[in-house]
C-alpha cells in the first residue's frame, strides 16, 4: 500500500502564520485542556508546526509527532527543540502511521481529521497503534448543529474549501466517525471559535475517546 502524499506549500505557509495569531484568540487554552493529565507515550498525528508541543504536561514521557507536510515539519522540529518533554518529529501520514500495533498510551489529533482524505482509515490507524484502554485526545472543528450553517458547510466543502485550505473540510461529523472507529467518546465539550456563525469552521468539539 502506498501512503498518501501531502503537498500543500501555500497552505502550509498560510497556516504557520494564521495559527500563531489564533493561539492568543483562545486556541492555546484549548490545547491545555486537550492535553491535561496525559501520561506515558503519545503519538500526535498531523502535528503541523508543533503548536501542541509546549502544552504537553511533564507526565508525558515521549511524543512521536507525525507530520507529512515538509514546511510544517521543519517548523515542528524547531518547536520540538523548545519543548519540555522529549519529542521526535517524523514524516508520515495518518493512513499509515510509522508505529507498531498497541504501542502508545495516547493519540492526539487536533484540527487534522478535517483534512485527511478518509477519516475511517485514519481513525483505524489511530486505533491500531493505541493500547487497549488508551486515549484519543481530540480538538476538531465539526459539523454544525444549526441547519443553516450545515448547509453553508456542505456548500463550501463541495466547492472552494478543500482547495483553499489544504484539503480541509468544514463540516465533517467527526464525533460520529470516532465512535464508528471503535472508540468510546467519554468526554466532549462543544464550543464555537470564534463565537460566531458567520465562518463555516466555528463549531468545535474537544474531548477524550477511549480505545475499546
Ligand atoms: C490545520 S493543520 C493542524 C496542525 C496541528 N495539528 C495543530 O493543531 O495546529 C492540519 C494538519 O494536518 C496535516 N495533514 C493533512 N493531511 C494529513 C494526512 N493525510 N496525514 C497526516 N496529517 C495530515 C497537515 O499537514 C497539517 O499539519
């Protein structure tokens, strides 16, 4: 099986800038909440420029951060050097994680399940590399509970959104996909960021799912 290619040089540069300004708009607090209490070995999938790295608690013994996009991976390497827990940055994609079965205590997926070509395949890989009872920590923008905003999400997903934003889909039902992949969603917080319905990616879900 050939693994997926991820080559979005323009989006990578755009995201590297935008993401830093979004941190002070509240994303940094959400990263703290997503990673709070984690222990042991962690694999982070689609790590981007490494904005989670500074938020890992000292109880995490190692992080394998997988990032397929070259520019973002270079920035992740710099972030890894500054982190207080040991982080190894590796090339790889969610459909074929560079890890053995049941080898991690936790998987982290933030703002990336919107962008993988096939959520079921990515989540099956996350399930494979997690030990039984291990946790998937997630922070994702998701499909809206408002019918009007869902219509907008469907429209942009069928037209401009994936092309403009590195394969991102605004309105995926990611919680349903997590449950369908064999995880038990134990905690979930829904919020809007920013607090508006004007932008298609404002509805978010942050939580913990346990590998059955
Ligand atoms: C919006 S960025 C989020 C980055 C980071 N997780 C964060 O929280 O800031 C989406 C990330 O998903 C990555 N990505 C896209 N397709 C992927 C795939 N098939 N496998 C793994 N990562 C992928 C992108 O390269 C990018 O780093």
